[in-house]
C-alpha cells in the first residue's frame, strides 16, 4: 500500500535542541495546561501518536498503560531512557498512515505537534478513529494557519498564501499549517464529535518570552485558552473530540495481553504470532521486528 511521505526524526536530538535548550519552556507549560483540561481523569489504554522522546507522556498519569508511537526508533529509545522500561509503557515504531493496532483498542489518544507533519491529514485522522473505542477521547493539537501573525502578514502583503482559505499550507517540507474550520470538518466527517476547543500559545513572541517569566506568560495564556470556543487566532489549537459509536467494534482487549493489541499493518490480519525477536503474520507471512523493548512495524524484516 502506497502512503504519503513520512517526516522522520531518526537520529535527531529534537528533544534536547528544541525543547530542553531551545527556549520553549513557555510553549511546554501552556500545552501542559491544555492537556490537563482536556484529558480524561482516568482510563485503561492510551495511545500517544507522535510521542517522540516522551515529553508529554508523564502527564498521562490517570491511565493504566500508555502506548508510545513514533516513526523514529531513536526517539523511542530516548523515551525509554526518560521513562524506563515497565509494563506501563509500550514502545511502537510505526507509520501513522498504517497503524498496527486492532480496531476499537484504545479508550483515549493524543496527537500533539504531529498532525503538522501529515501530508494527508484526513487519512491520518481516519486511522486514529479506527483504533479508538466508541466514546473514546481524542486530544488533537494542530498548527493553525489562521493565526494573528499570518493574518497581519497577509494584509500587509508580506506573504502570498491566505490564512483564510481552507486548504493546508506547507511552509516547509512536510510542515503544514491547517485552518481550524478544515480540521473540524475532517473530524466530523470521519466520525468524531467535537467537545471542546482551546487556543494555546497566545504570547508566542520572542520579545515577550525574554521579558516575562515563564509562569507569568503561561498563567496569562491559561486565562485566554477558553476563547477557542469563540475564535482561533493563536499558532496552536487544541481540540477534544469523541469517537462516535460504530457497529462491530470489539471490546477493549485484556490489559496484560500485549500481543492481542497488534495487527499486521500490511494486510490487517490479527492476531500476530510471537516468535523469537519478531512478530509473524500467518496471513501474508511478513515479520515485524521486536528489539530492545521496541515493536518495529515500519518495514517487514526478512
């Protein structure tokens, strides 16, 4: 199956260079506030899409088990170093366009700073909807093309693309901004109901971040996040959606039976058979590596 290109962070020090020492403490604090407001208080099985090095994972304290999914194996290795290896965390390297999970598996999912790398956002969202249990919560963050800076630049003729049109804008290779109305339309068409919208990072200006303490800016941002129900002009938007119930969806599988979570991403067959060092698909005969605590569904092994 042909899928869109993937933005691969393999070998990147993104967590260190962008977050730890990149001057993004304000953005991180604002996102933590939004997540706390939108996440369910508790749950059994959470899927974190685009987990990277596990920056947000410790914030999912109410969930019994978290599956961290990222295309980059090295990012997952960094997450292992941060979080450790335990039954609570499952590390999966996979393409979001071909999720290796059985339908209706998860009772919650997050996708933070990940959709903006998706050339086919609706296809991604359909994959997410497939693996969520009816009624499951989905917290989605997306980069907003309809932000105030883009609007002003367009009015002043300092940029060619319009922040008012619905199509995504690719401002760098595999980096997309989306119009909030377009994202809402995709979610509703695919089978989600939108429960809440928050606007985040109202004060993402270098000068402000240099002048004001992080806790002050984040506190101010917290006061304005509720305006997402009225308008969206911030660079980042958070949406809490709920998966609409569907027919023929199995119940949540046993918490301890990790093998039952997976299906073959190539042919869709489940269950997979556990072998030494890999999972085997009895239908298409493909083999998927399991090494150092990471399930790798990116490319089949021989």
